[in-house]
């Protein structure tokens, strides 16, 4: 059965890659012909590649440089470690000989911090970590998050803060034996995190604090990955590597479509953007996602976790680290955690609205300061706004041309409307609009289908473009609201489903 699944997955991947390659050739030929006909020359080719995003291309190149740098460093570390082990073995042999001759040293004795002293698997450089799980009415999922943490941490290092929950969140947490703080007044996620850190003096008693959402489960290699990254004293925060939970049998068609879309989005953002942004030479990441990330205590003590007027906390905490120059942000794929995506499109829209509003509110709160961080952030903001505007305008034009094409003569006969349709369709025919809007987007879906080996993505991917249009609309809608809306950061929990 495993062989059948492997062969089936391999075939699915090859078919998806072949489809992606065919679509790319079709799109590239059409686009180059259009650029040549318009007389754009080399500039046209630049705009062609920008269809995939300037930031995506920039950070993909940086990520490749980081990959080469990390590979070289890994080889050097292995060589150094091998030399250290040989030195320790040599030292052990000398000590054994001395002991046998009555010199006083006994076999197996070694200096603190040597390889022999860490045979139990613990490294003296490993950070102690407190786990904070803020929760508000998370009865269906809180047990899963705690169970995930208990598989990696002692129960006395886990702290659940129930932020005025009206259900059994606090009771369920208490039965597991972890530390529980129950707040009588709803403070929101940031306020709850601030309260539990202060109540238990976590930044004084631990080297680092992990903030874990109640709907998130940690990968078994998460803690080792975090500790490896925290061994660099310049690292102030370790960003969790989010993976969309894929449980199609527990979701409706809409829920599966949202999970598939998020899976593609997270994959692109993390491998093609944040991997490059968190290289030691760049440190340009503007988000340490609040679902499962770790802050070094000495940095967290300097962070204002819960300022007034923000709807979410993670963008602000990241900007605090960058603005106050508390250290660099690290991210590697070895810190995976599995997050539950919204089950309905209404919850999806609300969640994206909160995230986007929180980003713009954070930009408003911190303003601009001279730094390379803001150079890259400014480039990102410029592209997001411009692409959102172009995407919405182009979609409206495509809709107008589509209606005119389907309606035929009756549409063309309408005064002004018919003239506008003739002019627009001559400059931007429906084929060109489809090629420009749909094909590049679906190419990415084909690649993701090959990576995940999930053929259903080819079906869900047909509906990803409308979700992108909704995202673009929300992005622009939330800009003025960031300067006008009053936010208190209180919870707006979506529908949850218990994890099995």
C-alpha cells in the first residue's frame, strides 16, 4: 500500500509539474508577443517577471544566497564537531591510562561543557522555555494545544491564560495539570499574554517565552529547532514555520478550498520571502507570527506587548524588536507548527480583515525610522498597494469585457457603454485579461500540487483568484480604517472544530 501511495503521489507531482510547465510556455509566448507588439522591448520582459512580484523575486534570490551560505556553514560545523569529538576521545584515552597508573583521574571524567558531559542529549547552551497559551472560549481545541505542548515540555513550564472565557477552557486546562491563570475581565490576546508573563515573572525565570495559539499544534522537532536558533546570542525571536492543517474529511468544500489556498500562500511567503528576509545579513522580516513563536526573555522585557489601539499583537511585537534593535529575527523550516484555518468564508474574511488592519495600525503606530528594515518594508508596502489597485481595476475591466462579450450586439448598442466596450476590448481583449490574471496564478497552484502531491488542489485552485481579489479589497479598505477605527484587541474567535 505504501508503494502504491508513493507511486501515485509521484505521478501526481509529475503531471502537475508538466501542466505548470505547459502553462508557463503558453503564458510566456503570449506575453512576449504582446510586449513585442506594444514595442516595449527589454522593458517588457522586466514587467513580465514582475507579474510574479518584485518582492518575491528579490527575496527568492536572497534566499538562494542564504541557502548556499547555510550549507557552507553546516559543512564547517560538522568538521569542527568531528575535530572536537576526536579531541575528546583522545583526552579520554589519556585519562584512562593515567587512572590505571594511579595518577588519580578516572575513566569518563571530562571538563564541563565537553561532549562527554552532554551524553544525556542536553546541551548546556540550551535555553529554558516557558510556554504561554492565551485562550478565549477555545473549548474545542485547547486540549489539543496543551497535549501538543506536553509532548515537548514539562507540565510546570506550560502556562494557560483563559481570558474571561465563558466555556470550559480553564477547567479543561486545569485538568491537565498545567499552570492556569483565569482573567475575569476580557483583555484580548495581547493583554492576556502580558498578564500571564507578569503574574509568573516568566521573563525573569526563563531564557525564552513561546507564545502558542490554542488552535495550534507543535511539530515534534519544534523545540530542538528553536534551541538551535537561540544558540546565536544575536537572535531575539524565532518565528514559527506555519503549516496549514490538512484534514479534508473534517471540512466542507469551502473549508478545504481555504486550507488549500492558505497552504499555497504560507509556502510561498515562507520559502520565497521570509527565508531570505531572516538571513543573518538582512534581518528584514516584519512579522513574527503569533501562532507559535519564541522571544528571548531579555528582548521580550523591552517589548511593549499591549499598547492601546491595536487589534492584534504580532506585527507590533515584531516592529518593537526591529525598531528598538533588540536583535535579529530567525526562521528556519525546522520550527514547524500546524495551524487550524477558518472553516467558513465569513470567518476567513474577518480573520484577514483583523490581520490586515493590525498591520496598517502597526505601521501607523511606529512610523518611519531610518533603517534598512524600512527600506525593504517600504518596497513591500508600495508593491502591495499598487498590485491591489491594479488587480481590482483589471478584474473590473475583465468583468466588463466578459459581460459585453456574452451579451453581444445588445450590449454594444447601448450608448456610451458600447463605445467603451469596443475601445477597452480592442486594447485589452478577454484572452489577454485571462492570460494576465488567471494563468500565472494557476501556475503557482500546479507547482504547489506537485509539492504536496494533492490532486484536489487543481480543483480548488480554480477558485483561488476570487480569494486574491477579496484579499486585495480588504488590503485597501483597511488603510483608512487604521487611522480612524478604535481597536481594543479583544477576541473575535472563529468557529472551531475539535482536533482528532
